[in-house]
C-alpha cells in the first residue's frame, strides 16, 4: 500500500513539511493537499518541503507540488524543495518543472533563504 507520512514543524514564519513515502494519487495526495491548504488558509505561505524520503511520485503528486507553489506565490511566499529523492528530481526534470522550484540540500538553508 502507498502510504505517506507528513510531519509539519514551524520555524518562525516558515513551515517545514517533511514527507516520507509515496506521493501518489489517492489518500497520500489528498492528505498532503489538506495539510497544504490548511497552512495556506492560515497565512502560512513560506513552506519548505522535505522530499528526501519520497519513494514514488506520480502526475497527481507533481500537480499538487505545482499547485502548492502557485498558492504560496499568490500569497507572497513560496515552496522550496529540500533534498529531493532521486525519483523526485528525475520526474520533475523529465516534466521540465524542476526550474520552477528552488532546491536546497538542507532544511536550514531553505529556511534561511526566506529571510
């Protein structure tokens, strides 16, 4: 079964969302969408997404990442990717979407980049 664990930590004005598992159609994407909508609805538009432990990414997961970036940019923030797993990098590159995102090797750098 494709499960996705989502952890959210606040670092001042920045929300660090760490994912572990498959970011694919169904409950995984639905639960991340709910988490991200909840954050952006409450004015949290500076998000760093930890993707080191993402094992799978499909088109609905890609769509959600792009949508989250759009929500945050519209609110004056952004979504930055932290240490994406090889499957994430390859998939976003193949779809020519990687240039949309700022990518960092570690969470502290990504958080710092907002200041």
